[in-house]
């Protein structure tokens, strides 16, 4: 229904923002919107078109924040034992940080049991524009309990 750069409002709130990413996980379409300095991921049914174009607001102040991620361990993330939605949200933030830190690849530890997180990670990585490719880990990396994602330059 919505597309990237559309302005939307989260129903029953005062939150408005611009869509910057669309992902589909397990048949559910999620939209990441930027509202001020915040990024929110919201299901499609919770959004409605914004009545005002946020660009038309006359603002003379800008907020820029720069983060130094070089001191953080951005080589791997452990999402085992997390709920699917929580794990994907954490993974999204992690990949954004890894891209900012100019990492070539990341290791995603989702565990072997059940495969629910492995499938969710796979679906998410297919839709992430910062990921060039991904594969299950080799035996020495953690086998099918790990996914290796290669990031775009």
C-alpha cells in the first residue's frame, strides 16, 4: 500500500514520519519510518497516510548525531532465545551499525533448535538493501546455527 518516501501517521498516536525501508517477514509487511531522530518499525495495519507533508514544515534547526562504532564488537550478534520480532529488530540495528563501521561480513548466531529464528533471519536478509549475500555457517563457524551475511560496500 505505501512506498518508500511516503509520509505516514501511526494510528491513534501523534507520530508521523517518512518511510525509508519496507520488509516482509512471514507474510507481514513492516515499514521502517523515520520520525525526527527516531526510527520505528511498524506493521502496515497500524499506519495511515499523513495529512501533512512533513517537508512543508518550516524548520530552521537540524539535528545530526555521529556515532563512533569502531570500539564496538560488530563482527557478530547473538540473537538466540529472543522472540522473532525482538531478534529482527536487534539484527536491523546491528547491521546498520556494521555498515557504518564498514564491516565486510557479520556473523549472526541464531541457534540450531527449531529453525524459527534461522528462517526469520533469512527472510529479513533477503529484503535488507545493505546485504549483498548470505549463507549458513561452515562447520567451524557454527554450522546451521549461524548465518554469515556479506555487506555491500
